[in-house]
C-alpha cells in the first residue's frame, strides 16, 4: 500500500486510481478516492497475485492517481521471487581442458554468484580438485556468475537455477600465457617519457 497526500491548499476533488494492464495486480481499495482535503491523505492498497509460472524477474511500472485537474504517477518495482530451491554445479575449464591429455580442469578458482539486479553476493566458494564448485539450496531464478583464477582471464556470465534440479554450468577461463608490465620513467625533457617493456 501507499499514501496519497494532498500537500496543497485546497481539496483535491475525487481521484481515480488507474493500474497498468496486468492480470496479477488488482486494487484492494476503492478505484475512486473521495476528495482529499488540504493536508489530508488517502491510502491505496494493491493486491499482487502472481501465477505459478510467472517469470522470475523485475517488473517496473507506474500507477496513475488523477482527475481532470490534478494527478500524479507513482513508480513501482516489483520482483517476482520463488521459495523453491535448486542446486548449481559450476565446472571451471581452460585451454588445457581441451588440448591437454586428461582434460585437466581449473582448481582453486573463486566462483561467485551475484544477484543480477543488485549485484549483491549471494554465495561464493572455490573449485575443488576436479575443478567443480557446488552450490546447494539456491532459490530458483537468475544469477550472475563470476569466476577468477590465478594466471587466467576472468569469466562472467548468466545462469538460471531450476527448482528441484541440478543446473550444470561451464565457466571457461582462458589462460594468461603472456603478461605485460609497463614501467614509465620520467626523462629530463619535460612532457616526454621513456616507456620500458619488461
């Protein structure tokens, strides 16, 4: 729910609440708000009833409260989430996995799961001796997956965890076979520099 406040010096007149055309959002309060006196307020209540197959995502929009003379748009963001959980298995691979006998995986890589909307860290672990990072009982839905390992380029991608199942995801981290270190040395001549590549 939210409050509509009349901060003006006269009554607002009757106001109509207009919702976006969504099947899962309805009004729990009257569609018409009686005239709000100066300094007064009225409360609008929403009922959210998402279907079981609703995509787990962020839903932004606006709700209009208006009449012929005045009005406002109330912005909102609703996020569909689920209580159902699933597991995620991430396998870290690199060039050696595909071109060296035995297909060695990347061990001790740091694997991080982030909320795709807030970037907050949800879970983090390292790959084991088999190059696998395992996450259990994750709420189903989308995540941002990051992986880092020494002497490898980082990996960043998206993954969706499915309820009641194990989701397999590969994180490919290209090996850094050549690295560069730059040293900038000032010379005696102003605004000129000698760059040494080691």
